[in-house]
C-alpha cells in the first residue's frame, strides 16, 4: 500500500537421484510385503511354486509365502464340481437356459455298431482330486480331458446298435463311459475324478429324422403285434392244456370207477355163489322172491292162478270190454 511492490517466485521442488531411489525402494518394499500373504477360498487348494517348481500345497485360509518372484501361488478348485459339455454350449443357466447356436455336430456326430449315425450330446462332470497331477503331469489337462471323453464315447457308442443308443441303452452307455474314462484319467495321471456322465440328448441327424421316425413307428407296430400274439397264445394255450389235463383226469377217474365197480360185482357174485353153494334151495327161493318183488310193482294186470286159493272172486274185465264195444 505504501508503494512497495514485492515479487514472489515459486520454485518446483528438485528431485535428486537420491529421492528417486528412495521412492523406488519404497514401492518395491510395498509390493514385497503385500505379496508375502495370500488367501485360499474354502473350495480351493493353494499350490505354492518356488521359482516355477512345485513346493507345497496349502489348504483354505490365510497363508504366508516368500515374496514375488521367489514364490507364487496357483489356486485349484478341488471342492467345486466342474463340467465339460459336448455337442452343445450353455451360455446362461436359469429358468430359461440359453444355449449357443454354434454348430457342434463335429464332436457329437457318431457312428453306431450297425453303421447308423446318431447325434450324441453329453456332459462330463468331474472334480480335481490331486492338484499336483492336475497342474504338472499333463499339459493342457482340460483339452486332454475333452479328447478322452470323445474317444471313449465314440468307442462305446460304436459297440452298440442305434436302437440301444437312442432308447434303452442310454444309462448303460453313460455308466460304461464313466468307468472307462476314469481308468484312462488314472492311467494318464490327470488328477481328475469323474463324477458323472450325463447323456443330455441323443437323436438321429436332422436329415434322416422323418425316415427314422417312420422306421420307429413300424418297429413299434411290429412289437405291438408280437405282444398281442403272445397274449393270445398265453390265454389260449394254458386253457387248452388245462382242459386236456381235466379230460385226462376225468378219464382216469372213469376208468378207476369202472374197475372198482367190476371188482365189486365180481366180489358180490363170488359171495352169492358161496352162499348158494351152502344152501341152494334157500338161495334160489330168496332170489325168486327178490325178483318177483321187483317185477310185480311194474305189472298193471295181475292174474292169480292157484287152485287151493279160496275167497277170490273171478271178475270179468267189463270196463275194457265196454270200451272195446263202443267204437
């Protein structure tokens, strides 16, 4: 205010080589400190590498290691179920699952044992059983696992007919693929445990679907007719066999009855003959009386001829005579 004019000059701080070195050392120290600890999630296992070589594995939790670049960590999901899809790709899973429209028939088109073609889509579900083998025994283990899946599936499908592949043999195919694939994974030491093989969809190629459906309908009609014929056979033949057995049993019963009756009559005749031999006159009179007892009730007109009989008035058959005269 008093006419005194002051001029101020601002100078930027000067960074010397010492300051640059200190800053660089501070940054390196921070990086080293932050790289000495790491966290492994509950579903993972940490594989510690020292100069790129396997050193140890650590479970889930907070752990320490030598700072980078001395040691590094690779986290392997050992508790998570992983999957590989063949013949299709899932873009987004949910209520309405979205699938990729990419043409993947090259990996799903297979030749069956009866020289037919089928489109087989499946999913391989697996877990990492051994992190060390999974990382170091096989190069590009996921691609190798996919190649194994295709090889085993084509081999199993090639041993079966197209009807087995499309209908009743799907569960058996999935089980056999799972067993063979696990044996192959153990042989190559991939460290993978195969959980399940799921056949998602098995169909004939689109170009032959109409013809294949017609063949299926014809086969179903044939099976229907065969089953109907078997049902008729099972209904008629057992009944005929039963009736035949019934007739045989009746014949046997009739034969037994006739034989027994004949034996009884013969025994009766023998007994009568023996009684007759002991008292011929008495037996003769008894037989006569029994015979007359059977015959007399059947005779309508009886004429008694006995000169010694008294008190019997002879009657003329006047009624019959009258009926004969009237005409």
